[in-house]
């Protein structure tokens, strides 16, 4: 039986506007951003914060088509690494749909945090500084 392929990445109903607003805010600062990049950032934050939030109702039409990120091997490898870490099973990579579903749940858990970092109190102009600060804190906590 052929492997089932993921066609569309979904977001929870009521969160698509957060992705769009983040994209708009970053675009105003001359940072061309694709939805899959915002999705990966949200998933990374959800993973880091251990916010795995599944959802049953997704936004009609989905968030983006998987094919839009196929040339970005780093994004794909990131999603795969997250799925392996979460499932503790390398065989998860044989099930593309489950791999992306894991990323969708982490992105669902992280999108509101990302939104507040970019569009909320921190503001888009300080976003890079805030991310840098958080990365330094994470690196120091690992040592």
C-alpha cells in the first residue's frame, strides 16, 4: 500500500488570522515571509514550551499546501526532527501525515505566543532582539 501523502497543512479554526497578521507585520518591516515559515516558528515555540494542542476543527482550506515548502529542506527536516523527538520513534517518518499532524499541534500551541511576540507588547521591531535574547537564555540553560 503506498504511503499517504500530506497535501495541506492545517491550523485550528480561528487562528488563521494570527498567521496572516504576523505575515503582514513582518512584510511591513521588509521581511518577506511565507506562511510555512511562520508555521515552523510557531511549532518551534510550541515544542519548546511543551504546548501540544490538538484541534478537531480546522480552518477551511487549510493554512498552506505542503508543496510550497518542498524546496526548503531545513523546514522539512525540522518538522521531521520534532516528530521523532515527540514520538520517540524513528519510524514516524514513514507516516508523513502523522509527522505533519504533530507539527500542526505544536504550531497550534505556539501561534498565540508568537503572535504576542511579533504583534503584541514586544512589537515587530523588537522581535529579532527578543528571539536572540530567548535563544541565549536557552543556550545558557543547556550548559
